[in-house]
């Protein structure tokens, strides 16, 4: 009976550690507010790209880390690429 109890205890500890690790802030952010600020910037940039007539906003991925925006994706021309970066 004792090995079963030890096995159950080990499983519970493992599940607890996995849960705690899942609650940590992701992507190397130092705080939840920093993550929220980056998400807000990403949403604002993505909205401007989608509203733009000069850029296919659906073809551009936007990622923000520590306030720095990175764009990736495909542009039909160098002009469209340059417009996306403005």
C-alpha cells in the first residue's frame, strides 16, 4: 500500500509543479502589465494595418516585445513592405 501512496503523492506534486509553471508570465515579460501593454500596442498596429488601403493587413503578423514591434509576413511589393513599416 505504501508504494501506491508514494506514487499518488509524486503525481500530485508533478501536477502542482506543472500548474504553477503554466501560471508564469510568458515570453520573457517581466510583469503582467508589460504583457498587457505589448498586447495593446500589437492590437493598435494590427488595426492600422487592416484599415490601410496600401497594405494587406491580413498578410502581416505583428509581435510586440518590451514595446518594440516586429512585423513579419508577405508583401506584394517593396512599396507595400515600406508602407507596412511606417
